[in-house]
């Protein structure tokens, strides 16, 4: 965002103009809203206000709420989900230290910390973003560089979320993050306590052994990997977290080493946070299940079980994979593949659905995988938790 636009939006006039706009405009046709705005405001102001209305609509669609007053399109892409931010803020607040967000962006994490009553401040390098963040956080943001912290990190709790966009495009190279990943780890190691956010696909080799590691998921989406260090962190611990329920499992839980290439009466598919945190064997122990293949996360058992960190299926049929054979089976049994899951399997779900063609009948789930080198398809019926909708 241009600095001039940010200055207007952060000004008293810009704030008054935004407050005067009907809330329902965020749900209306943007072209019609833009025309209304141009009748009330000069062109540049109308464009700035229209952009904020569109971004507010995106926030509500993405998060179910509007966590910030002001936003940018790029900042919204990096914004922490409010549920994740509040969970992190609660852990930080329990430590009794002032919090410094060294890469605060629009201030989503900082706002969550402020809500706990903890003394907090943010640092943001981009002047325009910093102006908006000041409005969002009640003036708690300064313009600065995370690599030159304006405080003694040894006396503070630090939050780091390095930028992962360069020239408008997302980068997956940790050396290309801003600040670079190695620099973030150095800052993390120098703080009394710290939380460093990484992308869900971060290479495990980038996680040092002196950090605690969390894979955090909201609904079906794996949101981030978080490294914790310093006070209250357990070096080497791995944890999977599923929100909004707050369900967790970690590497200190009992684990099972039972691996059998045998499909039992039930199959369990762990959530992404479990597999990313390498906690499949801990989940297997909790379910009293075995792993079908040591390279694949699917679990199986002969007794039904429910756990919030996996989807459970009653097995209806098991067969070697073949499109023609599978199509014939579905049609003969009157089954329709409402859902297709796969692990260690060459075809994408949409590819397989197209190959099968139109099939009607009772809804089932196809679980496609490789067990002991053989490609299998398990036809299953989803088990729903009592009183719930399942995962």
C-alpha cells in the first residue's frame, strides 16, 4: 500500500469516513459500492475506503470475524488466524513477561496479546503497514528492523513471523524469508522466551533440537508450524494442535510400534497436524490401532474408536486398485464415492473421480494407499462422533 493512502486511512478523517459507512456494504456488489463512495468522497479517498470494505469482507469470509480495523491485501495473506493468535497469546501471557512482536505486520498477533492485558509492543519495517498497525493495536507499533531490536530480548518474550513473499510472489526458501530463517533462529535463541512461526511445509531440518515444535491446525487447514524456545519450552518436544476444540497430542504420549499390512474392521486417517508433527505412532497407541505401512499414516483396528485428531471409517471392502474393477464394485454395490482420500498413491482424488465416471448410490469414502508395495483401495463408511459432525 502507498504511504499516502495509509496516512489517510490512519488519520482522523479516514477513521471517521470508515466509521460512517454502513456495515452491510461489505456484503454488497463492489462495483455498486464503489459508485456510492465516489458520490460521497474524492476519488483517491473513495478508492482507499472501497479497498478496506473489500478486505473486511475477505476477513469475515476467511476467519468468521473481523480481527483488524485496517488491512492490506498482502498483509491479510500473512495474517495469523485469530484462534491461533489467541492461543499463542494466552501462553505468552502466562509467563509474565512483556511481549515484543518483531515482525508485527498489521498487528494480528499483537492485538491478541494486548487483549490479555500483557504489556506489548510491535516492530514493523514498512512505514505504511506500521501506520495501519498503530491503528489496529492502539499505537503500540514502531517503525524498525527486527534485526536491530529496540529492547533487551533477554528480558522479553518475542514473537517472530518472517515475511515469505518477495516481489509479490511467495517464497519457499527459508534463506529468502524476511528476516532470513537463520537470523530468526538467532533472535529466538537470544530471547527469554520466544515463538517463531514457520510455514506448514517447512523442512524439518530447519527445526533445531533446542526448540519445542508445534503443528497447529484450524478445522481441516494446517495453519502454521511454531517453534518455541526459552522459558516454559521443552526442547525436542513435538505437539499437534487442532483448533477450535484445542485438542492436542505430543511426543511424550505413549507410542505404538505395531506395523501390519492388514486392514482391520476400521481405518483411521490422522489429521494433518498429527502427521506433520510425526505423532502417528502416539495416535495409534491412543486408538489401540496399528499402522498399515511404516511409510504411510493410515491406521487400522478391529475395534471402533473415536479421537478428535483423526477421521474414522468402518471398512466395507478392500481391493487391489484398478479403475475398471473399482467402478464395477461401486456400481454392483450401489455405492457413490462422496469423498476420496489418498496417501502414498499416484492419482489425485479429482483424477480418480473423473476416471470412475458417474456413479450413483449410497455415499462412501474411498481410501487409496499403498501397503507393502501394493496399491489398495479401502471402501469405508464414515463413523460420526455421537452428537457431532466428525472431522
